[in-house]
C-alpha cells in the first residue's frame, strides 16, 4: 500500500468539530483508522424511523373498448374480435 501525502487544515477542522459539538478524527494508518471506527461505534446511536412513500401509476391500458364488455366471455376473449379474425 502506498502512502499519499495529504495537506489539510487540521486546526480549522478541529475548530469546526469543537464549535459544532463534534469530534475530530484523523487516521494516518490502518491501525489508527480501526481505532477511530471502534471509538465511533461506542458513541450514542440514535434510532430513526423512516416512512417511505411512492407514487404508482398504472401502465396497463385496455385494448378493447368498454362497449365490448357485452360480447366478451368470462375467459377474457372477445367474440367480436374472434369473428373478425376468421374473415
């Protein structure tokens, strides 16, 4: 693994964390990152409830006009269409 130099403004990040009531963490290697994750896991966890809504739109369109319902059988086949196909 290759180390990449990072130039960040740590004092400002620390000040932001202090002002907002947060904490500043900086991992410089895998070991310190693992330690930071462990510390974060110990912090208070807040459960939130989420309600999801979705808008549904029917994409099905009727093939036969509603007036055809008089001649259609209960199986869904249309007698008038069947008679036209035989022509």
